């Protein structure tokens, strides 16, 4: 079974702090994604990566950056956290086998920025 | 741009009864895939069922089935013999044939009453 893990389930940070969210997958998937989930808005794509060191902006990249130095690890970085970044963050991975493939999700990190 | 709409923020069903969750989408593409994901409370999001647009036959997975109406751009999820474990947030998602990105609806929170 595919396993996607995220470094923290809950995180509390102060405004202005630099925040790192880590995601690791164990199935050698080429593609990895970061979403934020907010009530009434569903999941919105922040960034995705289709290979090591490759990244593309999603729908809401402002205030975020990402890093993918190894295939199994995809990091989301909040350079200077703000209260409007309080949210649930979900990581996902996807094999490159075709459009039929499904994304596999991590358990999520609930981030509170004070 | 493609959009996915879930018009029912919350639904409730009695145990052992049948419930249908609605999803509509908008696209000009001819090649695409549709997914239903389930997110149980405090647990990882998992795939429930998926449908290829070029297939006329509705997908079925045990108690879960879809009603795919391509002309109406509708993709509803039917859960038969509802169980307490079916209580979750359900997301409808769209994926174009030429992309790895998913577009999610806003979700439907399903409660199952004993």
C-alpha cells in the first residue's frame, strides 16, 4: 500500500515565523502535490512537482514556496507565516501511469498561525 | 476553466438507507476522469470510486455506485445500505486527460444516523 506521511498533525506558529511542512511518500511516485483545505472551499492546489527539483504553481501559490530535493520528499515552506494561512494542509502523491491513476493523500497538517 | 460544484454542504441518512450525493462539473474537454474521495473525521482521504468519461457504463464498487450523465455534466454518488463508517466528508473531483491536477468540489459532509 502507498504510504504518504506528513511531519506533523498539528502545528502552532507565530505570525512572521518561517514554517516548514514535510511530506514523504514511499512508492517512488513522480508527482507530488500540496493542497490547503478550508471549510466551504474544498481543496485548493498550492504547488505541485512532477520530478526532483521541478515544480509548478497551482491555483494559490502566493505566500508559499516548495522544495523537492529527493523524489520521496516534498516540502512546503511558508516564508513568513500570516494568520490567513491558518488551514489544513494536505500532501498527495501520484504515479505517472496515466489519467486513471489516483492521488494518495497524507493525513494532513492542521496549522494555526497566531 | 474547469469547475466542480457540490451543491449539498451537508447530508444525513439513516443507517441501512440509501443516499445520493450530487456533483456537477463544467468542461470543454472530451477526455477526462471523475473521482469521488472520502475523508473520514481525522483520517486520510481515500478514493471511493472513479469514472472514465468515455465509458457509458456507470462505475460500481460494492455499495458505492455513480450516476454519470455526460450530457448533463453530472456525476452523483449513490451509497446503498449506509453504514456508520460511511460518515465522512465526500469530495467530487475532476481530472483532465492531459494533466495530473485534480479540481475538487467544496465537499459534502455526510452524517449517518443509527
